[in-house]
């Protein structure tokens, strides 16, 4: 679909656990909503439903993060150390107590990708220095 009047939308694309997202400037989002005829004025009236959606997304993100971390054979402490985030922060994210910002999600994904590539390299060479750790800190 082509949009006239807004050329070269400045956006970033990211894939998290097989789901693709687009991050774009709020002004571009507002323009798109206007062109689509979406009511942005009533958005503040829908805070309860927006919060419910946020809670659902937070829980979904937490579940996916735990599943992927375990598949990588990492404990919370190991992933936190590799990603450069505090273990307490990762624990709150995985329990759905907080929603991480984009930079934190990116750090976690990069660290898990590195762990997967490391495991793949060890599997190919036939040696493994690290056993998968499935213990979780609560």
C-alpha cells in the first residue's frame, strides 16, 4: 500500500520470537491514523482497555522470553550477565512485573542469539564446555 504525502517513513524493523514489529516516529503514526480514519482523540478514554492489552503483551513477552532462555540453556543469572542487565530486572520481566524498553529487549535477544551460535559451534566441533542449565531463579 502506497502512502502519498509521506515519503520514506523513518522506521525500524525488529523481529522478536518470530513476530515482526515496526517502530516509527509518533508523527508518522499519527499521519497514518489520520489517513486510515482512526479516532485518536478518544484514545485517552480507552486507558483501561489499553492497560489490559499492555498486561497481555507483558505476559506474552515474559512467557516467550522464559521459553527462549531455557531453550538456550541459560539461567536467569547467565542471561543477565551476558546481556548486561541486572538479574533483578530480568526476573521482574520474566514474571511479567515490568515491561522492558526496546534497548533491554535487544540486549536480551542479542545475548540469546550469541548463546545459540556458541552452542551450535560446540555441537559442530563435538565438544561442549557448558551444560544446559534449566534451573530458574524465582
